[in-house]
């Protein structure tokens, strides 16, 4: 008995099926690549937003601290950055309380070691940053960060200038070496004796 040979119609159906499978696989790979690219773009956009928002907090803390040069102090809360009533009018150092673009929650606050006020903020996101170079001088330490939580946006008050040793302090008079040398007066008796000798 002659062996059954596949007809042309069944062979064509097999090739069509394989073609459809290959097409589905290619479409799936394209969707995965597009999704990865989209996720990367979103992450980079959130990085840029985090850098912008963190800088807004740093500048607001600096503005609050420098508002009264005679009595500088750090804010105790974010609310003080939103409405500073120390002067005659309300000063808004921060437009609004920005949220972390990665977590959608409030930023974590950074306090001074002696708990005298807020000196900065940082994200609580644990993702690894894409950006590892090209930071500003104030953010130079971000190049070594392992997570976004390591991006600390901190304002560091400048240390007061040391007193000039050549100038006396307001509560201290001039040193003996800075006092003018007194002119010693000659007694009248000395002039008399000098005239008598001539």
C-alpha cells in the first residue's frame, strides 16, 4: 500500500501556524523591550524630579536660616518653611510640601545631631539610581549612593568667622601693647635746677 503523503493544503496550514507563532513571539519581545524602555524613561524622569524637589527643600531651609542674620536658626518643622511668621509678615520659603516622587509619601527629615532643627530631607526609596555622575557640587556625594535613600539634600550652615586677634572684642579693652605710650612730664623743680646750672 502506498504511503500517505501530506496534501499541499495541510502543508501550507503547517507553515502558516509556524509563521503565526513566530509573529506572536516577535510581538511579545517587542512589547517587553518597549515596556523596559518606558520603565527606564519613567525612572529617569522621577530621578530628575527628586533632584529638583530635594533642592527646593535645601534652598527653603537656607532661606529660613538666613532670614534673621542676627539670630539665625533652623526650622523645627516643614510647616515653618511654608509659613514663617517670625517677622512682621508671613514669609513662604517653600511653595508646598512636596512628596517623594518615587514613594508618593512625605520625605524623611534630617535633624542636627543636637536636635536643634531640620537641616535637610531624603527619599525613602530603595531603588538603585541610574544617575551616577554629573551632580552639582552640593550633591557630589550622590555619585557613591547605592539607593535613592542615600541622596541627602542637606543645608550646612557656614561656621562663624573667627575673631580678628588684632582687633579688641567689644567686651575687652585694648591690650597694653596697643595703648599709646604716655608722655612723661618733667617736674618744674628740674627746670629750675637746669637753669641754675647755666
